[in-house]
C-alpha cells in the first residue's frame, strides 16, 4: 500500500514535467504581440495545445502617435489548460481593414537610390601591376554610392563619366553601408587595356521583373505585391529605391517547376508599356505603391485576417498563369509560424489543385505575391517556393503587409 502514494507522486511529477516542457516549447512559438479587431470575441491561437488567452482590460495604454484617441494596447496572459502560465503577450486593438485581393501579374521597374556596388575587378596598370582603387579607398560590395565630389549619382553612366573625367585626380565618394553614411577618397587608375580611368567596381542602378499584385485599397489607391523585397542577386541585399514603376504584363508561357529546378511564368511588358502605378517602397515584406487608375470591383473586397486567425488546413489562392484572367486554386496550409525572425516565412503552403499542378508544377517564379484566402478573408501571400518540392512554398501573413501599408500611407489604426 505504501507504494501507491509513491507511484502517484512519480506520475504527478512526470505529468508536471511534461506540461512545463510543453509550455516552454510553445512559448517560443507564440507571438510577442497580437492584433485584434474591435469585433473580436475570442482569441484562438493556432496550437495543438489547449491554450486560453486572458486579456487584462485594466492595464491599457493609449497608443502613442496615433490620430485616434481611443487607440489602446493591452496585455494578455496565455495559459495552458487555463491553469499554467505560458506567455505574456501584447494586445493591440485595430480596426477591421477591407481590401481587394488581386492575383494579377504586373511588371516592375525599379531605379535605385545612387548605384549599388555589386562586384570588384582589379585595374591592370601600364607598369604591369594590378590594383583596385575602390577596395583601397574602403568601399565594399553592397555599398551604395550616393555622391561623387558632391554631385548626386543617379545612374551607371553618371559615375562612369565622373571617373573618366577625373584624369586620375582623387574623388570624394559619399556612400552608404547598412544604413550608415560615410565618405572616402578614391584615386582612379588608368587601365593599360582600355586606356581609360577606372575605379575597379561593377555597379547596378536598376532592376526589372514580373510578380503578382497581392491586394489593393481602392479608397487610397494603394497596392502591395510580391510578399518579399527586391534584392540584388549578387549582394543579397534589398535594392535601395529611388523611384519605380509598374506596368501590365503579357504571359507568353510557363516553365514548369521540377524538384531542384524552380519553374517560371514567362512574361513580357506589354507593347504600349503604359505605366499603371508608381512604387514608393521596396521593403522586406514586399513592394508598395500607388495606382494611377483603379478598375477593381469593390464588391470583391475582403477583410484582412489577423495572424491568429490563420489555421492549418484548406485554403484558396488567386493567381494568373495564362492570359490575364485571375482564377482560384486549392491549396493547403501545412504550418503556421508566429516568430518575428521570419517576417516573410510565416506559413508553409502546399498546392493541391490538380489543374494548377498540371499547368505549372506547383509554385513558380512570378507567383510571389499570390493572395491566400481562407474562411472568406485574406490570410497571407505566397513568397517563395521550396526548390526541392515545387508544390510547397512559404507565405507571409497578410497582416504584416497591411501593417507596412498603414505605416506608409497614413492610415488610422483604429476607427
């Protein structure tokens, strides 16, 4: 009989250990902040554990810097089995946001602020030695050259002209690295091969491509797309945007995706090349801009879902893979990730629609920005394909892109 209490103690200890371990692991997976709308009656997190959320309504603070005086933030306690504390999170009250899901392809022309250093090449001098003036001056790949001798640099041609006309005289270079401005002195060297002066750098001043528009707000005539920023392939950094344009695209074909080889929507900018909008921001979460003309059907508007509303299971995407018609296709959300260290990889989505798989093999280049619909709301946007499994890819929460759009275009957070 004495063994029974001992066994009960061991069982209780084991259960307590399991519960605490599960709580600790789940705490890492939960967000630091949750946004809710005024009509939210219950916060249900995407978790396999029985979690409850208790909002401390007595501890609210006015949101600083917002126009609406009623804007408040709260704290909340997440518990396991409504007993064991798991995590304290911030709660932010926001208004419901209606937008129109798009899914149409668009062409992107981006022109950089300054020029980006994407490579370096030694200059072969007349004495037979090699030298790299840019490296000696302290420049590095990824730097953005903004000015030379106080003249603004806005193209590859402008920097080439100044270097050639220097005659080898030192140049004052104003540049930016990781958001910090600095100045160096560069001494151009004359090439024995070309007979011209060089700085020893490869530079880039623009980029172009196609992607998918995610959603737009017809009232403000603003849009977002891609779900990820436009980066330079050589330096793997976001291109600093000076200005940009978007144009209509004609789809000429599809290269199907295969394991290890990403597919691609092949398209061309339409012949008339009419500019349909301007780009204002190239951010980690996508590209953002203003439409010149808005022809979207407002009857198709949908709510932006909060991240805690995104559930694993069936969903739809809207995309264009032929002609100019957007169509719905079946997908499944396999995983949801709340962590802030992955702002563009919040979920894993799998294409389940046989017709789309037959057309594209799954997710292909050009589909970045494709809106994901679940339970009548826009929950996310496709961002990347998994190269070894083209039927699967990553998605970003639509909430993240909407938050960026709000910060750019002066939305009220509540009301």
